[in-house]
C-alpha cells in the first residue's frame, strides 16, 4: 500500500501474466504438434506446421480444395482491419469450408455441429485429429462446396 491506502497488486498481476503466458505456450505447442501429425499423415513435411503462411496453404492442399480457398482466407484476414471486419466474413466462410473438408479427408463427421466445434476449439480438435488413429483418406468430393459468388 502507498501512503494514500492504495494497493496496486503488482505481485498478483505478475503471477497472472506468467500463468497466462505458460498456458499460451502449451496451447501453441499442442497446435503445432497436432498440425505436424496431420501433415505427416497426409504425406506433407511436418515442419510446415511451424511456418505461418505455409501451414495454411498446406492445410488447404491436404483438404483437396483449390488454391483459391487459401487466397480467400488470406485476403479476408489481410483486409479485415481496413474493411471494418466485413472481409472477415469471407475468412469465416473459408475457414468453415476448410475445416469441413479437413474433417472429411480424415474420415470424421462433417456435420454442422462437429465443424463448428472444431472451429471453436481448434487448439484441441486439430491435435485430436492429428494424434488419433484417423487415417488420411485423400481428397474428397468438393461438389457440394459453394464458391463465393463474386469469385466465380
């Protein structure tokens, strides 16, 4: 406490920051390990999971979707700050399609609930799929994937 009776709680915030940092590192490592296993199961080099843009491109390649889905995701993320988040909708749709196809190529359910759970808990679900006994089945049909109308 200072002379005015104020307590600034420096020790508590330091401990909270350290715990948050450790949890973040553990989650990041789990995500990289899960993606590494996903890529090796699909016949891609595992170290691609560490390289930021390349891991997204490899994820799209593993799903069997055209490369344009990588660009939808990248452009949506890059332009989101200057479009007040409107292009983030494109990224959300692209992420939904990519995750749906990813679940398909590993023989998992592609129902709406399963895909949404995977998107929400991606730090848990990607390592789960990667470390499970799910085998890579190769690219699946993309006939039911709707292309964004302005990119036709």
